[in-house]
C-alpha cells in the first residue's frame, strides 16, 4: 500500500495545475495528502515502483540518476498513469514539495513540522522508499561503468537488505539483517576516468587505503550523495560549504515562504539535512518492520508527534541523536565515497567527477563527513528568534569580543514547569521576553540561549551580542538557561547533555568559546539562588566547572541599559 501511494504521487504531479492554490506548507498537510491517497489506492497498485514521483520535476541530474539506479525509478509517460483525484489544494501542495531547491535566498520543497523544525520533503520520501524496498545494496567494482535504466539497459535484480551500518544501539532503531546478496554493475565496461590527465594525482593527506565495496541505497539517496556532490568543488579544493543554514517563515500559522538567514547558503541547509536524517531513520525502521507495515501517514503522524510506537525518544525532536546512533563517521565516509564512485560510473558522468582519482574522491568524502558529523550532528538544534516569535530588539545591541571564556548556567525559575513541546517552549520564550522588556525595562530577553526539554535550544541574544543575564559579567560569557525550576529536581538528561556537552563543544569548534572556558552557576557571581540547588550541585561535577572565580565589581561592567536593576537574592528571574 505505501509504495502504491508514493507511485500515485507522480501522476498527481504530472496532472496538477501549477497555479492551483495550495495548503499551508506544513508537515500536517503532507500527512493529510498521504492519508487521502492511502484511502484511494487499491491494494493491487502496491507493487508499483514507489519513488517515481521524485523524477517528476526533472529527469536529469546526478541526484535523479541515483534515484533511477538505486530505487529502480524509470521515466514514465503521463498517459500511462491513472491518477487518483485529490482536492485541488492537496494537488497544489504535492507540486510545491516535489523537489528541494535553494534559489535567490529562498528554500523550496520544505515544510514546517509540529516540533518547530523545517523539513525538506524530497529526501524524506526518498528514504521512506529505500526503506520500503528493504535497503538494497550493490557492489562497487572500481574499474567498471554503469548505465542508468533510462537508457534501456537491463540490470540484475537487487533485492538485498543492507549490511549493518549501525555503530551503537538506540531504542526503536535495531540492527539490520547481516545476510546480504549484491549485484554487480557493468564489470566489463571501461573505466570512467579513461582519457583524463593526471587522474592519479592525490590531494594532501588523501589516503585511499580501503576503497568502498558497496553502496547502501538508503544512505546514498538521502545523505551520502548530496554530501559528496555539495563538497565536490574540484580536485584541488578542500573548501567547506556553509552547512546547516537556518531560515525564517513568513508566518507560522499558515507558512508559505521560507527565507534563508544566509542568502549564499549551499543546498545542505538545516531543512534539507533534517529531511535526509528523517528519511534515514524512518527508512531504517521500515526496512526492519514486517508486513503489514504501518501506513505512511500514521508513521509520520507518530514521528512528528508523540513518538513512533509511543516512544518519546523516537521522534523528530531527537533526529540528530538518533541519526548519529545509526551509523559511524567512518561508515558514512565510505558511503559518501562509494556514492561518488557510483556516480562516476553512471552515464552520463557528472562533469566534476569524470577525471577525479580515488584518492581525490576519498578526500572529498572525508571532508564532507567530518563537517557533517562535527558541525551538524555534533551541535544542538537551535531555533532562531523568528521561529519562536521574538519581538524586535529595543535599541542597539553591543557586539561581543569573541571568543569568550565563560559559560554561565541558569534556570528560568518562572516558568517553573519544563517545556516539552515547541508550542509551550515558544510561548515561554515570548513570555520571558515580554517580562524582560516591558517589566524589567531591558532591551531584549536577557539570556544568550534557552534550553527546552523538547530537544531544542532557543536563540535569545545569540552568539554575537552582549546579554543581560549575569550582572558584571555579561560581556565575558554566554548565559544559558534551562526552562524550569530546578531547586529540588533536575532537568531532563537531554537538556543536561545539551548544556554540558553539545552546545559548548559546538561553540568551541566554531571559535565562539575558548577551549579552556570556565563553567559557572549564576549564584557564583550574583546574589541569587539560580540555577537552583539541585542543578547547581550537579554542575559542580561537570568538566569545566570552576569554583574559584571571583565576581567582578559591578561598576567595571559596561551595562547595556542603565535601567537594568541591581542584583537581588530572589527571584532567580532577576538576571541582571
């Protein structure tokens, strides 16, 4: 049934009117479209190739060649399809999310999910299809050339489940079957690099000691191919494209336009990587789920809701942690390299791949994987100010002199309950900002960042502007608060891990925080009970905690606003 639903999407794409009014670009709308299709697709169509719709926007390009070859997608004539009628609104939505793209500072093919994240639909559905097919794998003879199916060449059936690509175990994500059968691709064809000058020239430090032997369809069509091609800037280039750029929707209730915060962003935006990770996680889950599998609309409703099979850890809020648990950096690097090798042998060959040696491909794969694992998977997901509905800064912010040497930990005290979903956390952020601006008379919310119990960090004054969180020390460190009152109880482990590990390590890597930074509780510098007894006692056991730092005299501090009040003992919300 699920495969038939995705197949019918191609027909809808080919017949839909591009000018048709669409639903808001929400994941709930995508789920609604899938649910309506699932009610109309007869079981007899379930055997149809599911991912053909991925080619509807364009029948050329390296990504679509991967879809053709690894997912068995073939070009279709619209007359061959019998589309199942959907409402004009749903047809318009499907047309809009058909293909991911970045043009002139705007991102297309993305939707807003209930957890506040933005998700590219194309890599998500590509991963679902790869999972429904059982994670096919192929051998990679390094001296062969393959021709895509659209050229009329018949290939052996590839029905294998991918070998174990999992580094560690995590709830809801189990090992794949170790029994694998592979199919070769054109072993007697000439090498794709024939006639290329200096194809054996190596990049500095490039080591091609263990060439890849297979490509896992799930990783190739979601992450590996796009990582490799984006970092493919030329044989002698080791540049790191800007990876993980966020953006802002025109509105959150009925989003239509998504504008990137960096107009020069690469295709590897946060939204694309979110969709690719979701595709990997859910594709892996489907590949291990026996028939009858859950409907796609039901699976996505759970994943973007309370959690698959009622597991709160198996949902989109924790995609980075769950994605990292599925594969190691070394395995992903091999898959990026292998996918580039495959693209080098598929006809027509990608122009930048044609004359690259194995050492050069290995270096591209190493660069891409290192950047992805460290700068994306190794960093927390941060909702920008526009995502939670921040009011404008009142005045002119003062820039910080980076890198800083301190990280100050707070609890919000009020709101006292932890926030566990995006709607509540965003409302808490707006409430705190109103209190700080309207009641305290400050120019903005005081914290640099606020950590929720929903798996996300919320941007306050951010990495570059002086905050109002630790009187006398605002220009020397970042103020990070966890939503809740932690006088007697502790935050969730996910929130603690963010403050203890991922947020500071990401800041150190980016040159925002010194490697020898000191971690302090708010009470060590200001007369307050913040961050609460329970949390402060735990802080004392953390790496980087420092017990000997003395408060600086308040008169020596350049304060952003003379209206900021002097320190008090309570409440903890008086941040200064």
